[in-house]
């Protein structure tokens, strides 16, 4: 844990899955919190809400005014449009320009990991946003997480529904890919600590969880926590489109989001290193089972 210097923290995407968990953690660490929304929202619980849109630069100065650190947590893919990469480029460019103009001291961005091969459109967009932010005038701490285990996470929702709703599952090839799932509480700690992490220049860091797991192992562990036995039948091929359609039938995830998440799981999503956790003096990560048990209780 890094001691906070306080000040105003601006959270764009404050009403989303990560933002809702981050805001109280920032307040507990001594920050005054401002957050953005595209729909008018009354300020409450010590949070000042600003109605603005990153695609409308004139709406941004009031939100960024006085902020010492700004969090970039917006994600255009959730809108289901086919042009999310273009939208993410434009929003990140507007964000970094507004932050520089307001003399923000630090940007913290939560993105996705870099795969060993060609990334999917979703992961490519996440990585491009990081590049745009790090190329700006404000120092950036870019944090890269794969599957975040917590109620409200799209990737968690998919594996939770598959493990809980299906007695037997056709196992597509993409569920053999490996990742390092990380608990929401650990991600929030990383985001808060990144505000005051000593940096000489913009940098990116992976946020790996404590275990290397493939998709089948994740499903088996979730099922076991619910007292179920998970049976899988392996198939040689199931296209991302068919997988996404199948996921839409079984889970609560929409087709566009499911397809992009499946495409991102075509190869391993493992960290390059684990250096970030020692930097913030956070060596004890929540286990997968503990994180999953907590998320299941919140569903």
C-alpha cells in the first residue's frame, strides 16, 4: 500500500463496474472524488458528479478542474457498436488533452494485457488507448488486467453463468487458453496506489492474479464452490461467432460483447512480469476461490 497525498481524483466511468468499487476506496484513502456521467446525476456521498461526454470537448473543463489524478475507466465496446476502436481513440485523445490543459499530475488507466500473438480488436483497442495516453504530456500509470473476478464484470458473468447453469458443456478450444484472474479488491488497491506511485516517466504494468488457470479450470472451480460437478465434452472447433451465439443463449451477455471477449481468449493472456505488486507493497493477493466465493455471494 502506498500512502496517498490526497487531493481531487477524477473518475471517468465512475458508474461502471470498476468505478463503483474504486470511488469509496479513494475516499477511504483521503481523496476528494469527482466523477463523470453522460446522464445528469445528483452529487451524493461526497462525490461530485459532472455531466459530460469525452466526445464533446467543451463539456470537459469543469470536470477536470482541480483534479490531481484522473482515472480513465471508460470503455466504448460496451455500447455494442462496430466502430468501438475509433470511438476509443477519439475519447482517449480528448481525455489526455483535457488532462494536460487542466495540469493533472497523474493519469491512471485500466486496460487489458498484451497477448503473445496478434491481439483481437478488443485487446488491440485497449492497448492503443494506453499508447495514446502514455504519449501525452501527463505521466501515466497503465495497469493491465485480464479477467477481473467480481460482481458486474462481463468476463466473470460469462464464466459464472456457464459453470452454474450447465450440467454438461461442449468445451470450445478457446477455453484451453490460460490467464491469471485477479480479484476486484486487488485491482482497486492497484488503482488507488497507482495515483502516488513514484514514476520518472509513463509506464505500464501487468496485474496478474495468484494462479495460472485455463477456462476449463475456472469453470470447474466455480462449479465446485456451488457444490456442483462440471462435466465438459471437448470439440475440435467452435467458431467465435457460434461461441458468442451460444454464450448469448446461456449467459446474460450481449452478442457483441461476448464475441469480442471470445476473440480475446483465442490465445494465452499471461503477464510479462509481476513487478507491480511489490512496488505498491501488496504481496498478498486474494485467492481465486476466495474472490469467486465473494462474487457468487454478490450475484
